[in-house]
């Protein structure tokens, strides 16, 4: 793992500031994508039958008035 860190460090040192800005935007998007993919995979492992609502159940739930707890 250390060799990858060294290679990344040398790569970053060779980039201009403009290239770093572009690279940061690309890396940030990939990081967010990987984060969401891992969250989706974790949800797939823990999801049980009956945990999701049908479309009709969701509409009924969303259209019902709800009481706001006083603790909020």
C-alpha cells in the first residue's frame, strides 16, 4: 500500500494547480459514487422482505396528515 501512496504523491507533485483542480473534481465524484455503491450494497444485505412499501402504500403514507412531536 505504501508504494501506491508514494506513486500518488509523486504524481500529485508533478501536476500544475489547474490540473489539480480538475483532478480533485473528478476524484471527488468517484469517491461519492463509491460511497453510494457501498451504501447500496450494505442495504441489499440487510433488506428483508416487507421492509419496502408498495407505490400505493407510500402514497397513502405521504398523503396522511402527521402529528409533529412536541419534542421537536
